[in-house]
């Protein structure tokens, strides 16, 4: 099985565990290994403990250069392993599964559903 296939399988497992509530995501600051010496911006960095490891999912916004002088801002969702303050491996290929995990992890970390439920009562 290729590394990409393994990462996709892991994404599916983590998403199911997030839906079931067996993973708790938390908001964190992006480590310097992601932000140092770059113009890239990480607005949301989420981490969770999973099977004895720290996994992360985050959005990275970066410049997409169209020529030497012109660029537009774009973004991508990243999934990886976090070891000793650094993201040591990343899965960066766009996939609906990765986007879904990012959105669910944000909801999980923010507790937005319980906040809205409390406001509705």
C-alpha cells in the first residue's frame, strides 16, 4: 500500500473517530516549523491525540505566483503528524475527506454545537 493510500485510510479512520466523539480536537498555535521564514498564514491549527500520537489538521493560506510580480492568495488544508513541536509529515493532496475532517475538527474544538444548543434553550 502506498503512503498516499495509507494517509487516505488514516483520514477515514480519524474522521469516523471524530464523528463518534472518541477524538477531541483542540485549537493550538501553529508551530514555527510551519510559519517561520514564510509569508504563509495559518488561521486555524487543530491538534488531537490519536492512538498515542498527536495528529494535526490546519488551513494554510499562501501566495500563488502567476508570474514574477503578480500573485493571488489561495489556501489548502493540511493533515499531518506532530512530533516534538514540529509537523514531521503532511498529507497535502486535496480531497473531500480532508476538507470534511477539517470542518468537523473545527466544530469539535470550538464546541459550537453546544454553544448554539445553549442559546436555543
